[in-house]
C-alpha cells in the first residue's frame, strides 16, 4: 500500500506547526537510540509508516530489490530465498516484525557483516521525504546507474533524523551453497590465531563469536571451499548446530535477558578481550563486543577510546541520556548543517541520534 501522500501531508503540517514527529514502523527498535524527554512525555506525535508496505520491483538477474519502507524484512527475505538470494548484511528481523525502513535507518547488521559488508554498502537508491515534506529521489535501481550515490548513504544509520525513507533499493548476494557451524573450548587469543590463519588463506568465514570461553565459527560458501577450510581447523573444533547465529543476531541468548544497560563496542578485532571488566560476548571476529558492566558510560567510552574504538548504549538507557560516543566538534557541526538542509524545522525524530540533532 502506498501512503506516501498521507505521510507527506503529515510532515508538511508538522513543519508548518513546528511539531516534532516520532517515526514508527513496527516499533521493534524503540529501545534503540537516545530517549528524548519530549518523546517520553508524548509531546512528539507518532508518524506511522508500517502501512507503507510492499515489494515494488525485484530483479533476480540484476540482484536488486526495491521495496517500501514499511515492508517487513521477513517478507523480503522469504521472496529472496525462493531465488536463492539474500540480504548480504544479515539484519535482525525481531520476530518477523522489523521493517526495511527501520533496518536502513538503524543500519543494524548481523554476524556476517565484517565479511560481506554493511547496510550502506548495499544501498543503491532511496526515495525520501525531507523534514519540509519535499520528495527526493537519490540513486538508482541498478548499481551501474547509480547517481548521487554519496547523498543517500548518510540515511543508513541516521535513525530518521535526515528524512523519512519511503522506498529503498538494495543490492543482493546469492545464498551460499552450504553453511556449517563449529564450536570449541578456547581462549580469545586462540580465536584470533585461528581467524588469522583462515584469513590468510581466504577461507569463507561468515561468523566468528566468543563467549564463556567458547569460540564459535561459521563458514559459508561452496561445498568445496568449506571442505578445504575444514582442513585448517583445529582437531578440537567440532561441528555444531546453526541456531546460535540466529539467537545471537536476534538477541535471544540468555546473556541479553537483562535490565542493565547493554553496551555495544566496535573496536579493532585483535583488541584484548578482557580490557573492560564485565560480562562480554564478542561478535564480528572480536570487532563487536556486547558488554554488561558496572562501569558508567563515560568510563566505558574512555576505555573503548583507548582501544581505538567507539561505544554506545544499545539497550536500557535512561531518558535524556546520550547513548552514542560524542562527535568531534567539526563533525558535529557538519551533522548539524546537513540536518538543517534536510529537516529545516527539526521535526523528524529530534534528539534520537544526538541531543542537538
């Protein structure tokens, strides 16, 4: 269903009245981002996008798909799988309710991300509404026809602060011929050594996680490439079920069943595992760390910065608390100038990303 005209009128009315709007799909990511005081007190009006749904164009031979922002990811994934294709960045679907627009706006990607790429790497076209209600088309429907490519890349991860995404075109990849998961008892240094050996031989790694002194590895590719890779795995590494990767991606592991703040750290993969005290799951071969700790966020940010990384509060932040690492002054100024152009009245998800955006 196309409700773009209805959404456009709501935005234009809000801009005229200087009325903040809170963009909502199926609300699966309400926990993510800064909880602005205005939103918590319901002073921002909801802008519901879920009805703006449907796959508009799918070209299996071109490996591209175009769909409206409210389209459930599960619907898209189901159609792609019929043609042995996939969304390369492995987004979480949150019980089948997550939408394509929320996926792009949050830029959430799963365990496959270090080896296949991020959401923005496969974003090749968008149709958006600015904060003034103006419709803009950016990019194209096939990779070779992309124009203005860099103009819409910032939409990935902007949490709706730069514009309301209406339609999205993504580049796809074929599903791997085979996937196998392995597990072994190991320390974090052993995991890094195994991954270095596999990387040196260009082996088909698609997932590497470490938790509770267990190293879990996923290989995805042709049968022959996986057979070849297994020749270089330690004898102690045994084949195990694939469920872990979905449970990790969807945050259904018992580790995530906690009301404490959940910190998300992106650091160099080889960083010392025990640097920050607390419970930890490492994903992305060590580059992504999920941390539960008694430390305050500023302490976590400082220690993460010393590793050359960034930290955020992924879940269970308090209202009004900043949840992302502060931007350098010049970069924050650039963000403000882009926001001013794309959303002059500042009505779209104000404060969701940073306090002043």
